[in-house]
């Protein structure tokens, strides 16, 4: 993995590298951190990794990486909570679940990023989300 433009601690680098090297990078990743900026940076890194087509991912130079870095990639969706309640609604989760079954536009994968999901997902939205990431 190419960590050149990202500043992660050694533990994060080692964990992600080991998963990648062993072919065990999962299809769904939950990032938990006290540092919101670092967790979003890791989410952006992993999204670039998912859409990059270079051998040493993410290259940071291809169109896919540039779009991902600029948060403008068609296959990377940033979910934001509803304005009034500041929580993710069941309708949002259902829309995302429906969208997840549609093939990606430009990349080989789709990525969904939820900021502060631990505090902003209702129980109903959590259950809907879990159905989306299940393994069967």
C-alpha cells in the first residue's frame, strides 16, 4: 500500500498493510477513533485504495485517486445526517442499500462513508445498515 501522502501512526499502517498483504482487506470497515480528522483521513485513504487501478494503491495520481481525494468520485458516497435531527434516517439507509446493488459507474467498487455513525444511527437505521454489510 502506498501511504506516501497520508500521515498515519505505525499501528494503523501495520494493520492495514497486513490485511492487504494477506488478501484479507474486508469489504466493510468500521473506523473508531477519538480523532475525527484522522478517522476521516483513513476513510479517504481506504476509499482511494478501493477505486484506484494502479498496482501500488492508492497511487494518488490517477483520475480515480484525484476524484476520490477531492470527494468528487461517482462511486464514493459521503452520507450526511438529516439536518433537523442530526441522525441518519431509515430512509437514508434504505436509499443507500438500494444504491449498493447498482454496479459502480467508474471503479470496481462502491464506497459509503458515514461520519460519526456511532452517535448518529438510530437503532432502526443500525439494523438496516447491518443488513447491508452482512456476509451472506
